[in-house]
């Protein structure tokens, strides 16, 4: 591997990210998958970093999930997106940051389509006006939330209470990054580092002390693939893709995976349970899996948040070995206490995948 | 006194044209920005289809122009239109008045690192066709494993590729890949050799014979499908994913060496020359001939002529034939015919 070659490519794929004043829109599925991540994004950006990150309860789905499942036509999605932009315009913002990678890809695709076919944008404006009497300006800047955490990664590193260093060996923890397909594969120039060797997550890992590990199937899809998973008969195909990735990364001793896509994080975490039940095989040390984190969760750990406040008890793969490795303090007894400190009940433990 | 003809570019086109111009009684002045003559061919080892020596060809051409004025490491800084010709200003301070200019600025090898999925410049054992020729010439490198067990060639890297901005076929890559695959098989008889292609365009004399020999005598496997992704294994081997469109299946293979057949793209520096001399350029960035049938050597400006790959991808025999043709066209122009 020629590291300088990657650096050259990374230099070619940078984008301008304003330092403040962002209009933030949440994902429709992340709330269910890893519910603390989005809340922690606002906590970190507003309270720790002191940034102006605004959100409104009137925001809806962007329509991207239905679009990629072939359930609704693109013009419908465009009109939904036009309404989101109208909400941003009414709130007085011009920098737009969605939390979901598919939303980000959806917004990029629509803005690029309008750029190429302005008559379509005109028609969507008319449809939005007829539907809800709203008008909009297009965002001046569009970024994904992982772009913002990347942008502020060094500020986070300065405030870090935990580094991604193995406290036993003193070595950087070995982490792999996995980018959602809709982040840069459709429009490589819109992602930090491009599509083939993206830097957005690798930059966070490096800044926070970890070591980025490449493996042959790093670029392979996580297995979710929208219309594959959502057609129940195709789910075996989904898990086989995830299986391929874990088989490929097995010899590399990867200790954690960082993701920026709702589906990737969820499926690479949950399918490890399915693979373990089906084959008896686990990929972490001593019968554990490899923990898969969102970038908000990892930033939260680095900044010293309580792992249970970050929602890490909702991961399928046990995170405790990783927390112990980097020296995060936590109360094992508090794992299944809710925000009101009452018991939220314990999940049934898998047969083959070691969990707590 | 012999009349000046400025030949811009000292590759094989410029050299062959200069040789012909000398024989026709002119004073060719060859301007070459590199420190040597021969252009890309001078970096090559063997040429298809006879596996003849590229160095011998360049030496033969060089022997024919010992009486020509040759400026190496020199660029054209300005071209002024005069009443009856041109004033060509060079970076070494020399100004040349002439009635005719021959543009033989050639091509630029496509930068294979732009096809990021192939990992050129990122993975140690991904090389280009030019790197391989350099290695054949004895320039050793760690990027070439000592005893490769499997070798792949990727055709059309940066050719016929709209995303890369090059829609044209580079013409020579298919046969070059066949040639290089055979040469590697001769050096490493036990290695498996794969060629990944989207079309095989083997149009020239002996090309098809060469392709059949590659399969029948050397057992080279031709796979119709594009490589989608290259990665690196723990052992430093290359994991290559491709599609075999004839069997309709994806395939994954581990290789010790992957050779990218980087195509010909336009020489971007020619745009400045075109601006100075008001030459028309084509949409592909190459110079536009007055007529692609009968006037391939002629530009849109009187007294300015073309030879070789400055107007598009050419093989070496085509380039040499065009160079001789351009010299005759210049002679006719000088004679007022």
C-alpha cells in the first residue's frame, strides 16, 4: 500500500464546509436503529463545540428510502425535498446538513438533476406552490453530518478525554471505516476523499488516535441495499454480502468499524448475530463480534460521554471489550437502565455471539 | 540557401518528417522539450507486431537527421504570423522565420491514477503499460514481483471512457496488451495471464495472428468484462473483481501484478500552441485536421501541417507514414503547388 497515493487522492476530493450556521435534518430510520446518535450530534455541536445547528419538528422524511426501494417516482421525492428546502429558507439558513447518507445522496442527486434540467426544477417549484403554498432557495452548501464531524475532528481531538489507543499495549486501535454507498459512489466529488478511498471517516479515526486498516472487501456494500433487504425473499443475499465483508476483514485483526450510513451501521452490527447463529462463527476476540459505531457515537466516546447515554446498549455486538480496550469508564449495571434510571429489560442473549 | 521548416516535437513523427524534409532539400529545425528524441517510443522496449526493438527504430531515425538542427529541452514560446510565413520564438532565445511549420506534438499517456478503482499509485503491484516497458528495458523496481504466479492486463484504461473525458479508442492498447502478455508469459511460463477487455480491436496486419497465438501457444486467458475494483490482500497480492460478460458472472481473482493499458489522450500543452497559431481543436482535445480523408496533414492555417498523434491516436507505422506524407505536403506547399 502506498499511503502517499491515497493522500494525493484525498487532496483532490475536498469540499468547502462552512464552520457554522447549519440547518439540520434527521433521518427517518436512524431514530430507530441508534436513537442516541442524532441527539448526541446536536449535543456535541451545540454544547461542546458551540455551533449554531438548528432543526425544526416540521421536517419529514426526504423520500429517499421509498425512492431507492422503487416505491415512489423521483418527481414526488423532489417535491418532498423542495418542501424541506422551503423550511430551511423560512428558518433563514442556507447551509443544509442531513443526518442520513441516503438523504444526502438524494439531495445531491436532485440538486444535480435540477442543475442539468432547470425546467424540471421550475415544474417542482410549481408543484410545491400548488401543494402547500411554499417557496424555497436551494442550499448554498450541502454536507452530510459526518462531513461536519470530520470538519470539526481536530477540535474534538483537542477536547478528547479518551484516545483511540489500546491502553494495554499503547498501540493505536485497529479500525476499519465503511462508507455508505449513497455518500460518494454516485457523485464522488461530493464526498471528502472521493468514492474509492474516502477520507471522511478515516480522518476522524486518525485524528482521534486510531489506525485505519484497509482490507480487500472494504468497498463492498454492507448488504442492506434497500430493495434487496426490503424484499423479504432477498434477505439471504443481504447477509451473504455482509458475510463476505467479515470473511475478508477477519485476518486483519480489526477491533472496531466506523460507519456513516444508517443501514451500514445497523446491518453490519445485526448481521453478525445472524452469521453467528447460522454458522457458529464470530469475528471478534474470544467469541465476541466486532463493534460497529456511528461517527457520533465514536465522537461521544472520545469526548467522554457515558456509553449508555450514547445508546451503545442497543448494539447487537457487545461494545464492552472495546470500551475496556480504550479505557472508557462505565457502569455495567447501568447498561439496561433507561434515561429515567428504570430497568428497560434485558434482551435474550444469542447462542453463539458472546454478549452481556 | 535551404529553407527553414520548424518541426515542433521530436518524437518519431517529427524525426521521420525531418528526415524526409532533409532529403527533399529543406532545413528542418526540430524543437523538442524533452532532453532526448524519440518521444514515447524511446521509452518503449519492443514494438508489435514483429517484436522489433523500439530503440533500434529511434536510433535509425536519429541517424537520418544528423544534419538537421535539433533543439532539445526547448519550447515554442510564441508563433507570430508574418506576411509570408511565421516567426517562431523559442525558449532558448532563438527566433526562426519560416514559411512552414510541422506540428508533431504527439499525445499524452493517460494518467492511470485517475481511474481510482484500479489503484494505480495506491497499490504496490499495479503498474501501467509504460512502466512495464521501462521494466523490460532493465529499469528494475520493487513494484514488479520476482516470480509472479498470476498477471492481469486491463484494456481501455482511460480510452473509450466518457467519465474519464476520453471517448476515443487509443488503437494500440489491445495489440500492446497481447504483445506484453506474451512477453510476460515468455519470461514467466508458469504464470497465469489474464486480459480483461471490453472489445478487442485487432485491425492491423498480423494482429489477429498475434491474438490467436497468445491463446493457442501461450494459454493467455481473455475475459470480456471490465475490472470494477482492485484491493490488496494481507500478503500484498491484488484482489481483482471483474465481470465475465460471456459467462454472465462476476469473478474475483488474486494477482501478483496488474498492468493497466493506459491509453492515448491529447497533449494538453498543445492547446497553448493552438491558441498562439489560431489552430482549430477537436472536441477530444486533439488538433483538428482540415479534412479527415484527403487533408489529414493539413491544418486550418496556411503553412501549418500535422503529423502523428497530435490529431488522434495512431500506431507507429501510421505515424511514420503520416510523417512522410506531411513532408511531401510541405514540399508541395513550398513549391506553390
